[in-house]
C-alpha cells in the first residue's frame, strides 16, 4: 500500500472492488428477471446520491467526500439486488432513503453506523410494505412492460408473480420435497429456480473479494457452516415436514449475498477474528430459524440486524479469550 494513500483512498478502492464483485450476481439476476433489476439499480443509486447530497447540504459539509468514498453506492447496489425486481419505484426509493438516513446518517455517517444500512432499509420496507416485498416474478418482462410495471403506467400485467421457493416450503403442509421440486415452478434442481445460479454468481464474487483481501474469511465461513449444520440436523429427507436440505438453503434466497457482501461490512460487523466467526455463526443460525419458523421467507436481513446488536458483546467475549501477554 502506498504511504501516500489515505484511508479515504483505501475505502474508495475497496468499494470499487465490491461493486466489481457484484457483477456476476447482477448478470445472473438480469438473465433470470430481465430489465427490472437494472431499473431497480438505477433508481437505488440515484436515490442514494440524492440523499447524500441533501444530508451534506443540511450539515453544511463539502459535497465531494460523502460521494467519493462510494459507500452509499455500494449500499444502494446491495439493496437493489435484494428487492423484488419489479417492485414499484417508490418502494426502491423509500428503502434506500430509509437505509441511509436511519442506518447511517442518524449515527453520524460513514464509520459510525451500528446497523448495516442496506439490511435496515430492506427490513423497514418489508415491515411497511410486506405485500409489495413478496411480489416476485415468475419470469422476466420486456423493457416496455417493465417500465409499465415499475412506474404504474397504464394497466399492469396480471398473473406474473409467484411465491419463492423458500416461501412455498415454509407454507407447505402436505407435499413431499420430491413433489414440490417436480410440481412447483419456483423450485429448481437443488434450490430456488434461478436462485441457484444467482447464489453461485455471488459466491464467485465473494471468492474474488477474498482473493483480493477486501474481506476476511471468518464471517462468511461462520455463517455458511452454521447454516449447513443446522439445516443438516433439522433435515427430514424428502418428507412433507422437511425444512429443506443443506444444499437447498445454501443455494436459495440471499444466502451468498449475505455471506460475502452483507455480513462482511466492516463498520456494523465484528472486527476481531473470533468475534467475526461468532457473528457469522449467529447470522447463519438465525437465518435458518426465521426461514423455517418465522414470519418471513428469507431471514438474512433480520438475522444480520439482530447480530449487529450483539457485536459489542461478541467483541468483549473475544477479547476476554485472547491470551494475556506477561510484561
């Protein structure tokens, strides 16, 4: 690292690499859902830049530094890929604005936020607009119909949404796993239809970040290991009371996005190695519990926010177990 490089320069470089690492996942989502994901992305980034500009103006701060570090663009990008691809434009704007205002600027800006801004925005949107947040498409739409759907222009198309694989499994009462995979279009080969490839794409991006040492391995390994173990312990084969195989949970929902792009956020996450592992383990366990017995189909956002609250305790626990060096 150059001695002339400032912390802001290092943060900006890290944010660029994170954005680059999201490209495989974005391409997979575009292949699966079409233009909706790209319009979501443009709306989210535009909202984030507008919020950053307004906050800088209200605080009478120079405009360039808040926009230069790229953290707001990264939060907007992660939130855009987590939202339903054809949600109304105002939902995307509300989620991004809420995440940045209540998840970052309320606490003083970059480096001071106790919660992950993207996941806080997602959770607030889920609580406020649950129906719109569960409106996932069964297939992609053409560009004109996408604009019509997102901006509510004219008559919106009917019968194009379906429950996700996680939601269908959570509500299932009678069908076996084999019957669900054979009869329900939301299920793919191992996990959610298309979500398998999206998760693998975000896994590839996450491995790129690990290789470039932008993130550490502790939290992702902790999350994926705990999610695998608890889903293996609770797995009941293909019975109607099965909660899904370990592979199903690893390749459905926002698992890989959460493991490599969300819980590795350096400010709201843990900092020491042991605390990072425990943080990841907690997110994995809570994600499974919420998916299986909670009120929401994918529990990554709420699991991350709950574990954000535990970070101070995890850090104290980790420090207490560090070997003491005699003077």
